[in-house]
C-alpha cells in the first residue's frame, strides 16, 4: 500500500426492510448520532484517500445528512444487491486513483478505524485480490459464512439463506467489509449475476469468481464484536447499549462518577469534566458539555447545552439549548429551554421555566416562575409565582429587570416592561408600566375589609 493509499466505498442505498421503516438504516439515530455517521468517521479516521457513499433509498435526505468535504455520493437508483452497488459505482472506481478499494457496509457502527487499517495492511502483505474482514460472533445467524478449503484458503462466502446445515455451523462469518485490488475488482465485476436464490447481485459472489480465476482471496479476523451489522431494531438496541456502556466507561476512566451506567444515557459527542457526578436515569444528549465538579441529579435530561464548573442540577430537570454558568444551582423540576443563559452563582428553583432569557450573576428565581424573553440583572430576586407576560397574542415582548431588583411574590410583569436598578415591586402586583430605579411599584387594588360580613351572612 504505502504511498499508494486506499479508498472506501460505503454501501448505504438499501431500504432497511427488516427495520420496517420509511428511512434507510443509516439515517436512524444511534447513541446520539446517525448510524451512517459511525462508518463515515471510521473511514475518515483510517485515512481513506477517496470516500464514496452509495445512496438510493431517500437519496436526498442521505445527501443532506452526510454531505461533507471529500465525500462523493453515487446514486444506485434501483437496489439490486450489494454487488449491484459496486456495479453502479464502476465509473467512479475507474477514475479512483488508489490501487486498493474497501467496500464497507453502512450498518457496522462499532467498527474501529484501526481494524480498517489492519485489513488493508493484511491485504497488501498477502498480495491478495480480495481480503475479507471476518469475525466469529457468538451467534452467526444471518451472516454469510466463510467457506475455506481444508480450513485454509477462502473459497466462498455462503449467505445464510442458501447455506447447508453443515455450512450454518461455520462460526467464521463475513462482516460485509471487503478489501479489493481495484484492478481485479474492475476486471471481474461484470461476471456477477442475479441467477441465484436471492435474485440479487451479491458482492459476496466475487469470492467464488476470484477463486475461479485463481486469484488469491485472503481473510483478516476482526477483534470480537466490533463488526456487528445492524439489521433490525432489536440489534439497534443491543448496539446502542454497547456504545453507551463504552461511552460511560471512557468517561469514568477520565474521572467522571456515573452512579449507574446501565440507566444513564450519554450521547457520543457529550463532554464531561472530572469530579462531576451523574446520578441514575440521567440523559445527556447531542452536543452537551458539562464542566468539572458538577452534580447532575436523577432523571434530568440535558440536551445541546453547556454547563460550566461546579453546577448543581437537582432531580428531574429538563435543560435544552441553554448555557449555565459556574456555581449555579438548578431545580428540582426546572425547565430551561431555547437560549436560556444563567450567569454564575444564580439560583433557579423548583417549577421554574426559563425561555430565551438571561439571568444575571447571583440572581434568584426559586419557586413557580415563568421567565420568557427576559433579561434579569445581577443579584435580583424574583419572588415566588412571578410570570413575565411576554406574549400579547401576536408577538413576544421583552422584559428587562436591572440589577438588585426585588420582584415581590406573585407578580405579573406585562411586557414590554422595564424595571430600573434597585427597584421593588409589591407582592401580587400586575406591572404594566416601567418602574424607575430605586422606587417601589404597587400594582394591585387596595384591600377592603368588610367587618362582620361573614357573621351577618350566616344570619341571613
Ligand atoms: C451482508 C453480506 C453478508 C454479511 C453481512 C454482514 C452480501 C450479499 N451479504 O448481508 O455476507 O455477513 O452483510 O453484516 O453482501 N446495500 C446497498 N445496495 C443494495 C443492497 C444493500 O447499498 O442494493 C447496502 C445496505 O444499505 C447496507 C449494506 O449494503 O448498508 C448491507 O446490506 P444488508 O442488506 O444489510 O446485507 P446483509 O443481509 O446484512
Ligand atoms: Ca447488514
């Protein structure tokens, strides 16, 4: 191989029949990424010189999901089998500058780049026409079996559907990842036919074809479990579990305490600092980043959000697309969403919802409150049961509360409204006009006590 390099062709045109889905397998989410993302990343990390992806079913959605520099899409309009995918790619394969091409099924997300490199290295060392990545799963059902001559040379791959009882007992199987000498592949691709039980062009038939031409077919066995193919949603859940445990293990080794990895769901791209504790039932999704020394309480879900160091999130909080500063405490049962920014040392208590608002340093909103489209200054206190009335039925209006303000309990702040620095509002106020700094606003009707009213009512 050396300077010559290799290219990778990802097969992703299939219809995911066994998923019983509208969407191709590669578009199904798996531990926070699309399934196709895993093989793409492995192929890139292995150092493939050219990267192609065969698409067909939902081709436009596939392009949108996976487009990136250096990836070329090849459309297989009719999906007539894994061998047909290569036949369709012939023009690109002819132009491809590398001597070695790897065909890679799109549904093997656990594959590591190191294994791809080792496969190519074996292929080059063996001077083979084709080298199959094989494995020995506990249960080989569903996979093509590797048939060897006298336990040595690979003679054929026999698909499950047509395998004899004896062949079904073979423990070595095809991972669907095959390395080819491009020249030999192009020379014999035309010999594939649909005259078989599946009525499909089977990529695996190339092994017999090469044998017929006395071309060498070698094999390289993948380390345990990493080349599993996902054919249905049961296998999807199994691989998801494997990926999640692997992610949790990596984090734990990096200094994160995860109380119960089996019930904790952390997406692949999530980053967590050391000495952070994650309680059971927590979901950390998407591009979430959590600092060090944080504590995330049970059953909280944090999505695409950033938490600085020393943040406490108590039980059952939902935090989405938000930013939380150092030393902040949130919850229990709080909801931050759509661009909530909580500055350091602030306190957000139970049953508080915050949307598209900035809460200043050291400010407090501790109980039963809705703050939407609001800016709250530093060290301001928002009394229990306060609501920013941000929606007038047509549009959202802003509320601005300056530093060191005291908003009494049960206030309705009718936006747009501005409350000046150091001002107070009386409990139960409906604030419809701006409040000047350092003043007291009372926006409620006077209380009337009708003495003896109840006693007289009883007499009536
Ligand atoms: C394939 C192999 C089998 C191997 C298994 C490993 C063949 C004939 N069989 O079977 O030996 O043990 O993988 O997981 O190759 N695809 C296309 N175009 C098509 C058909 C499929 O691009 O016309 C794509 C699919 O989107 C998928 C991949 O090829 O990503 C593999 O297809 P799949 O149907 O899953 O093959 P298996 O039956 O698993
Ligand atoms: Ca498969």
